[in-house]
């Protein structure tokens, strides 16, 4: 039988508490320093996907990058309750460009 990975979200309290109703583990933090500590801890657990609000994720980029080479957990940026900063979309664009050699959003070939 295949084990199911859990999902988590790290971010400011007001932006993430709604995820609790969906069965997602929520980890409210005040800033990127707290977020980095939480990510290092839960990154060792059985989480398949960890969502991080963009505003907190910006402040903890070096720690997020430590997880980039690992297959799991997948770390995805989401907007906070104030709206998107564009960080999440930019990260997805770079991943796809690296994988296929073309920026699929603009159609330009990447510089590999």
C-alpha cells in the first residue's frame, strides 16, 4: 500500500489559517527567520508538498534553496492575503525553462 505524504503551509497567521479546514498542517510564523527554522524541522518529516507564502519565502530563500535538489518535499510559493509579489510565478518559469530550454511564458530560448 502506498503511503500518502502530508501537505503543510508556512506563512503569516492570517494568510494560512484557512488551509487548516482543508486538512493541511499550518505553521504560522512572524518572519522568514521563524519560517526557516520551521522548514528545516518539517523538511525532515513526511511532507510531500510545503507551501510558503511569498512574503515569508522571500526572507528565507537560502533555506528554501537547500531543499531544491531533493525530490520531496516540493516547495511552492503562494500569495499571502495581501496579494502576489510574483515570486511564485517566477520560480515556476525558471524551473520550466531549465527543464525544456525555453521560457514558455514568453517563448524565448533560455541561456543554458
